[in-house]
C-alpha cells in the first residue's frame, strides 16, 4: 500500500509537470502566431482604430489619476526622507526620474492590465463560448487577423502614449506638492527637473511601456481565446489574464531595467 501511494504521488507530479509543459508550449506558439499576424497583412483598420479608442482614450482618466497622486505622494515621501540629510533640493530630481523610469510605465501597465486585459479576456471568452470564433473560421476569416492582432497592436501603440501623458501628469503632481505644499520655488523646482532629466530616461520608460502593452494584450487574448466552456470558464480566463499580465509586467520590468541601467 505504501509503495502504491508513492507511485500515485509520483504519477500526479509527472501529470502536473506534463500539463505545465503543454500549457507553456501552447503559450509560446500563441506568442509566435500573434507576432506573425501583427507584422503581416491583412489589417482591419477600422477594428484597430476602435480598439485604440477603447484601450487608449478611455484609459486616460485611470492612468492620469494614478500617476497624479503617485507623483504627489512621491514628492511628500522624498521630502520627508531627504530632510533628514538636508538634501531637500533633490526632491524634484527624484520625482522626475522615478516617474519616467519606473512608476509611470509600471503603474500604467498594471492599471491598464486590470481594465483592458480583463475586458479583452472576457470579450474573447464570451465569443469562444457562444461559438462566434468558430463562425469566423467558417467565414474564412482568421481570428488572429480580425480579433487578436488589432487588440495587441492597439495595446502596444496606446500604452506608450498613456505613459508619456502619465509622466507629465505625475511630474505635475510632484510640482504642485513641492511648490504649494512644501514651499519650493517654482523656478528652482523646474530647473532641477529639467537639468537632471535626460531623454534616455523618458525613452527607456516608453520602450518599457511598449513591451508591457504587448504583454498585457497577448495575455488577455490568450486566456480569452483558450478559455473553457461556460460562465465559470470566462470568469477564470478573466482572472488569469489580469494575474499573468501583472506578473509578466513586473518580471519584464526588472529585465528591462537590468538591460537599460546596468553597465
């Protein structure tokens, strides 16, 4: 009996391992097919434009509010920390660099994943459950061209624009707190911001945003396209899309930071 229990345990481990490899292989194939279909025609321009409006324009309030209050809190916390070392003048620099390099891309990516990644997964999952994706195949329309590529392209294009807007709003939030709350001279604060903020800091954040947008778009489409039948499957796909998208954003944030800022 004890030997049989050990064999069953080993069998379960092997089954889970093989299932994980199968899911990983499916995800890699989905990534490759998505990249191929995003880089070649046909392009459904009206669908792409609609997705850009839904993903980019309607995400502006969420990203704007998030970066605004993040910049304000960052200015307060930086001031309290630097005041211990009589280095209050570094607040403007820290706010600008933190927003453009890290907080802007990461916060925007996480917020858009919560809003857009879940929406994409739920929409495609509902289409999968109601056989609309199969109907597209019957009509000789590739779902990757009509459903997946427009959403991934829109996410990849829109997130850098959202991040750039969020950077401006976040730095403005830090400026408002620094000048009107902490008593900094407005000209001095702006000079400190401009003097130490380089183009490479902004560009690195925008490159991160493009990668994050691609990741969240692909994960939302993947989980929606491969969801199981029923309402429970759609809900599970939505949850998995948000969780996996957020985890990948945090992982790739470290990898890209290592690439950009480690000599």
